[in-house]
């Protein structure tokens, strides 16, 4: 009986083995069938089942449905003579150095506190919530704060932390994201800009940074694969590029379409692959062709039709949110190309002339200061238009933009315009009880007539607040806690934004005015005193209070931009010199061509 049992077990096991092998062979034949091979060529299948088909998915292998036949190449030839931008600073005194270095140390400590809070609570996530400590992923889930802060780590001399962060970069997988929709603009300025800047600053020694920038660039490039080569800015990357036809949107935000030039150009310069520059040059060509045909010639509306490549239809014009960085990138792209394309200078100068005529206004203020703020104009026709004298924190970049362009284009008379714009934002900060400027406010515009000398009176203020009803005006002022000259605070938050300190920094580096350093220090102290938490720093709910409630959010631009600009404000002038670097709209320094 025993030998018979053994034979039975042997044959049973053998039968199972044969059945397994036959089943496995059938699956292999099935995978190798013509039908299955056709399915296996789909990038979306490779992405959903990595390794199943034996090859790693790479965005560069996604076939272009609308390939470019003739690339627009990077401009070549000698660099244009661009004048020195930075002020010739004198040697500082001992007391000045002691004060500057003490301030510098305080800013660095604020960054280190924020960085440690991120590391402990949200490492490799996009952001840390500074009150609750929860991780948040809204920018691809690739570690936005980590990538966005790389160059800040380098600039602040935190080389050990920089090395740790660079090592983590290898873990980022740019082939996929848990988000169904990717914001191409935010991804470009935070991630691509962050990687390229860290690569430039660290002397091109960390090849992984450029490698990852290329991987991301290849992904973003597929968003341009539309019939007219306009980008899909809010990109359904699975169902569009990898699942079926895609086209640009009927309504796209101006800034999201026009603020890709610096990063894509630098990627082309570093890799020698002209396709990235070609992608953004095509957009610029459309801006140049249509600039005189918009509702306000020289300026572009907040919404543009990228599906039909028509940038002339919409009626709302602003230098604030949704428009801002398009204009910022015009003079900066001139620098990035070494002046070898006059297109960007022409676009900028036409835009500035139109903004001065249509958007900039003088706010009524109790000190009768000479200030400028950029407002909003809605124009349906020459006789049907409405101007809103409102300021935005996001539009505070304009002072720095105008100052930078004034130097590079030898238009030094515009430095006064820049200073007036910077002072307008400082006025908004200094008028709030917290000493911090709000997101959006409405002020009294003095540009009623050319003879208006903008002298403050309560009657003029009350007129704007409540149509001259003094009693009602005072009730509204008390209820809304309005400072003199303010009509309304439309959004009272402060979201740790950098635009005000950005313009202070640029104007300081250009003029050498040390009063601006003192203004910046007051700004930093006010923010730090109310926004600091046990974990990091938080947004503020209402800047009209001396102790505002905290908002449980800290976007990556706090460590990438705001603290970096404060640090540079108190650094020696040769640290990120404006004569060597161009800073993108996320404050990432990119090397200018030499």
C-alpha cells in the first residue's frame, strides 16, 4: 500500500505541475497575441501596470499627435549689451554689518523652523498644515515644498540639508500623479523652476537635478500636443494625453499661459533641446501679433481663448491675480535670452505704457504720499467701461518689475514709477493694525481729474465710502475697521505671500536705499510675531486685527519665495546678484547667459 500511495501522490503533484505550466504558457501566448501587443503599446496601459510589458514608461516616448515640423530655435549670436542692474554698494560699517547679520540670522531661523516642521510632519508630501501638522498634496504629490525649497537651502548655506533633499529627489516619479488634473503653470514654476535653479546654483554638479528636470519637462511638453500647439493649462493628463485627443481650453487664465517662458527656455539652454523653447515661443508670437487688437491695446485680458488662439475677446484687465506673471516674464525673458529677441522688450514697453494710462491710480492717503497702485478695468467698449480702484497683494510685484526693466532698458525715469508702486504696497501694509497687507482692498482713487492734487480730507473719504453720507460712512468705517483712504477690505487674509518683499528687494538692490531694509525688517517682524506656530508658519485670517486667527495652510512659496527674499534683503549684494541671475515668479534664480 505504501508504494501505491507514493505513486498516487507523485502523479497528482506532477499533474498539478503540468496544469500550472500549461496555464502559464497560455497566458504568455495571450500576452504575445497580435491583439494584446496592440494594447500593450498604449502608454496608459504601461502607466497603470508598470513593468507588465517589460519596459519602463517614459513621457518622451508618448507619440505626438500634432508634431512640430519646424522648431523655433533659441536665438543665437552675440549677447546684447545690457547695462549693470545692481547698485554699486559701498562697504558697510561695522555697526551696519552687525545689524544686518542679526536680521539675517532671524530670517534663517524662521526658515529652519518651517523646514523642520515640514520634515517631521509631511516629508515628501507637498505641504505641511502648520497648525494641525497634517500633510497636504495639491501640487502633484511630488513633494512641492522639498523641491521648491532646494535653492533656498543652498542660498542659506544649509548644505547638509540640501544634500539630504537632493538624495530624496531620486524618489520622485514624474511618470504619474495621484491628481486627475495637473496645473501646468504651478508645476512649471515650482518644480521645474526649483530643479533648474538648484542645478544652476550648485554648479551643475548634481546631475540628478537636471535629469529630473528633463523627466518633468518631457511630461509637461505633452500638454502642448494640441491642434494649435497651445497648452492645456488644467491638464487631464490621463484622459487627454494618454487616453484620447486633447485641445486647449476656450477660457484659460492669462498668467497660466504666458508664464512658462523662463523655465522652458532655461531647460532648452541646459539640454540643447530646442523643443521646449519652441513651445513657449509659439505662445509669445501670438501675444506679439495680437497686442494691439485687445479691448485695451497693449494689455491682455485675464481670460484668453487658447482653443482658438484668440487673445483679444475678454474685457477684464488687471496686473493682479490670474494675469500678473505674464507681464513679469516679459523683461525677465529678455534677460534670459541675453537680449537677442526684441520681441519681449516691445511687448513689455507697450504693456507698461497702457498700464500707466489705464490701470495705475493714486490712492487718497492721510499722509498725502506720492503712491501708485494697480487697479482693475472692465472695458466692453470705448464708452462702456468700469474702473475699480482696488489693490491686490499679488499685484505688488509690479514695483520690482518696473524697477528691473527701468535699469535693463535704460529708462531710469521709470524708477520713480517703481518707487511709487512699492510705496503703494507699503502703505497697505502700514495701514493695517497687524502691519501686514491684505489680499485685496478697495481704496479711494485720486485720478478724478488732471488737476486733482490728492490732498486727503475726511469728506473725500466719506464720499467714497458712503456717497457723502458722513454718519453712514463713519458707521461703515468703524464696522469694517477701515484705515483712512480705504473703502473696503474685500479679502482680509494674508497667505504668507512674497510679492511685497519681492519688490522691496529688487528696488533695494537697484537703488541701494537702506531705508528699504528697515521697511523689510518691520514687515518680517510683523509677520513672524503673529504667524509662527509650533510646527511652522500659518496664513492669517484677518490682518485688521493685531492678533489675527490662523489659517491652517502654508504653501511652498513661503520657504521658496517669501523667506528667500527676506534673506536676500539682508545678504551681501553679491548673493544672487541681479546681474548674474533671473528669478522666476517662484523666486528661483536661473543663470543668465554669459
